[in-house]
C-alpha cells in the first residue's frame, strides 16, 4: 500500500471538497467528513445559527468539546484497567505458586531438507 497522497472527494452541506490524503487514511477522512456534515446539518436545522462559516465553527467547537471530554475520561479508564490487570496478575501468580513447576516441552529441531519448492 502506497503512502503517496491521493485526491479524495468529500461532500459537506451540499458542497464538494477535494482533499489530499494518504491512501491508508482515506476511510478516516471520509468518516470525519460524514461526522462533520451530520453535525453541521443538526446545527443548521436548529435554526439559531445562520451562515455556513458560523455553522462550521460551532460544529468544530462541539466536536473539539467531545474530544476533550473523551480525553478527560481516558485516564480513569487507564487507571481502572491497570488496577484490574494487577489483580489478574496477582491471581495468576498465586495460582502458579500452588502448582509444581512444569518443564517446557522439548521440541524436535526443524528439518526441511526434504521439502521442495
């Protein structure tokens, strides 16, 4: 897969834009455009904000606010996951301490001398 930029056509509020992006980012760009279009349509339907520029700014602020809220929630998720992981490690250690050690299996050496391509 090439990282060479390609032109992707997206549509936001009935206006088409051509955006350059790497091929592997194409689907994320399209998803971002759909999200922005959806948010801008909601704001426009509300009727309190007039003008595409103002609608775009309000939509961008709403999306940025959502991102900040997610980032604030993330540390607590990481702390909870870390705590749960430590508990699981303790349980595994205790379970292993109760069992006699098991010798690792002895594997035969790999021999591919009879294989043909």
